[in-house]
């Protein structure tokens, strides 16, 4: 016979996950109505609730730094959260001049990178509306693009500064898709299209696909 406490805990976990999934579905339905200020509030709320949200496969990133990027490299990261990837990369690669993490979250005790080359820059508006004060030659975004809409991704790709010659995107997207549904997915993913559609737009903007590995696509121009 199952332990009553274990049985009740199992029911609670299943009900909690079902409720969270309902909230994520609602988030997706309302996403296009959100203001940027609301997105900032949500990001900082999730930072407190779910601080460990850094996801990346370091093997293709290591390959990118060793074989693809120009040296020295100045990195523009979008959505780097607590600086975990920056911390790992900066500890291994001396040819990184600087690493700036543009994110919705605010400077706080949650940051994991204390390297002098690292800086968290809190966005006050969409990054594609920003005029940058630094010149970067590489852009990286791991598990970020699936959290924005296709129209927003188009604006982001069109905005990429001319100085940036190398781009690495990592995202759990299907190979192809014109109308991806994330319904009932336990996440805040909203991007409607897949890798083939992204690669086609990147090509229009002058970026060719240099390397792909699992969920990581590397582009160069």
C-alpha cells in the first residue's frame, strides 16, 4: 500500500504542474499584449522564483570560441541571465576582451560572474531599439530566442550591428515549422518558426550557416 504522505505529495505535484502549465498557456495567449515594463517585472519575478535558468551546451560554444570567432573577441550576449555562461567562458578563453550581458534582470546578488571583463546591462527597452556604446564582433544567445515572437526575432536579426561577424543561437526548436504550437509546454516559449526559417532570414541578412550541432546554429558573415 502506498504511503499516504507520498500519495498526497504526488497529487500536489501533479496539480501544481497542471496549474503552472495553465499559467504558461495563458502567458502565451497574452504575450503580444505585454508591455516591455511588464516583461521586466515578470523576468525579475521569475529570477526570484526560478533562479537556476541557465541552459546551454558548452561543446559547440567551445568550438565557436576556438575555431570560428575573430580574435580578440568582444561578446554581446542577449538574455544571459545570471552570467553563468559568461563565467565559464571567461575562465577558459583569454582572447575574450569583454562580455556584455544584455538582459531584463537587474543587477543583484544573483549574478554569478565577477570577471572584470563581464558586465550585466539591464535593458530599458527592446534591444533592437538600442544604440550601443560598444563595438562587438560576436553575438551569442542561448535559450533566448524561443522566448520572443517571430516578428520580434525578425527585428532582432535586422538590428544586428555590422561589426558583428559571428552569431551563435542555441534554442530547442524543430528543424522546420511555420506555426509551432507550444500549447501545454511547461515553459514561456512563444517562437512560432523553426531553424530552417531562421537560417533563411539570416542568409538574407548576409549570414551563412557555418556549423550546426543539436540545438546550436552558428552563423558567419
